[in-house]
């Protein structure tokens, strides 16, 4: 299975009340993600499923990517901040015929998932950054990190 992990695009700052879940993408973040999504299309990324955290900024990112790749995003509560690789593996196990999945989520969860799925790769995902893992089986440490693209590279591909 090809597993793409995408960190949400640039979002609004936290409000004074500490609310986090409703933070939206900034206009700049949305535009940068639209350009990056065109880069994904030019890379030939084709998805069977597009899963997203329920937080607003992740859903908005997934909607932009979904429009570019012609796939409908699916909101999955388990992908909210605090998600880990074991939870992700459980989600993927319920999709036996799926060959290509993208998950839109948050830091530090995505970096931890990459480490756990690949047996220790150290990666820090920038906002709008993308990683691809080849999962030979749905077990911890069974994946191979194929590449990590910073958002700047995705945007360069999308121009």
C-alpha cells in the first residue's frame, strides 16, 4: 500500500481562548495548498481514499487536495491530534483492497507515525509537506520511507 501523509496547510493562529479545532486555513495557506495540489497532480498521485482529521484546517486542506485529484475527502475522528501509528494501522486494516491512501493530519503525530511505521526515520513535517511510505504489510516498522517533499517543492511542481 502507498501511504501518503500530508500535514495541513498554514492555518490561523490560536485564539486567546485556546480553541484549536476550528482554526481555518489562512488565505495564503489555502492558495499555497492549491498550488501544491497541482504539484501532486503533476506527480501523478492517484488515490483510492483521502482521509482527514476532523479539525477544520485539515478538512480544508483535504478538500483542496481532493478537488485537484478528483477524490472525495473522508473525515475520520480517529485522525484528530493524538493519533498514532497503531490507530492508523487499524484504520487501514479495514481497507483491504485499497492500494493508495492519503492521510491529512497534524504534527507531531505525522512525524511519530513515520518513525513508527518505518522503524525509526526522523522527519519533521512542515505545514503542507508530504511523505510517501510504502507499506509492505500493516505492521509497525514494516514500511519504507520513499520520500518527503517539503511544501516549497510541491509548489514548484504546481507552478
